[in-house]
């Protein structure tokens, strides 16, 4: 009888273990997208710094394509520059090929103004430098973390850095067309890789586009210069 009782307990434990795996397996990664931001750190000054109001996807007045058209995030690898010699005459045709992104219908970035300028020793708020579009046929979660970060990596680079050092960049989500309320609580970007944190969630078949507002804190000792922050967004079916 004692052996039968032990066997029953063992079977119950086994069933619970498999049950836990099944629940975990119900959350499935559908796609991931990388969002690169250009961070320009300028010298400390009493003057106020206001984010540029250039058009969507523009950097320095030059129109660029959405990152969702690329397998490799723009801003991580420098573009190839084709030079012409003085002897060449007329326009030289250049073929620019982009690879289709079959998962962009589920998750993609909508760039608004992804070049952020902030002064040393300040915290600057940028309302909606980009939006995230999400949709799926079942309920879903959109999560985020610093691209390439992990809990066992080195200290990382400004502004995302790496765990256990806190990130210098934070986020807040609002509906398109609205701005964060005064005193809104921004969440530091997770910088220890997966599982990250939930940005927003959706119901079955819900289409939504959310503004991602950014808060950037620049240490007073951070050298003047241009930096890149790459943020990873992930769509999970739940």
C-alpha cells in the first residue's frame, strides 16, 4: 500500500511537470524587430535642448526607409558609399534592393524622429520618437529589451549599458496623438536579454499602434559625441 501511494504521488508530480511545460509552450515567439536610435550628446549648457521636429524617418533632412524592410537593422552596419571618378559622365544607375519582411504585418516600427539630442548631466524627454505596430490572430504580448544584452555580458555601452548596471534610457507607452501625463513613470529598458518586459498587450485579432515615448539620462561625465541605442521588440502569441 505504501509503494502504491508513492507511485501515485510520483504520477501526480509528473503530470504537474508536464502541465507546466504545456502552459509555457502556449507563449510562442512570432517575430522580433530591432529599433536603432541615434543619440547625440552635446556639451552641458544652461540653454534648453528641444528635440528636432524633422519628418518621419529623416536624419539630417535625408529620408531613410523603415527598418522593417531589412533583415539587418539599419544603423548597426554603415551603408556602402559608391564614389565616382571625375572622368565619369552623367548619372550612374545604382540598384537598391530590400528584402521583404513577411512578419511586418504582425510587428514593425513606425519611425518618427529617431535622432535624439541631449546635454551632458540632463534628463530629456522625447514624446513619440517612434511607434510600434502590432497585430496577431490570437492574444499577444509585445516585449522589449536592449538588443544584444544579457545577464552575463560586459558592462555595455551608453545608453543601454548591460545588467547589472541600470540603463540610461527608459520608455513609456501612450496612444498615438497623446503625450505622457506630467509625472508619468518611465520604465528603464531591460538590459539583461530575454525575457525582458512587456510593453503592451493585445486581444485576439486586435490591431494597434502605440507611441513609444523615451526618457534619456546623460551622465555629466559622458563624452560629447554620437551613440547608437538598439532596442529589440518581440511579439509573443499567448
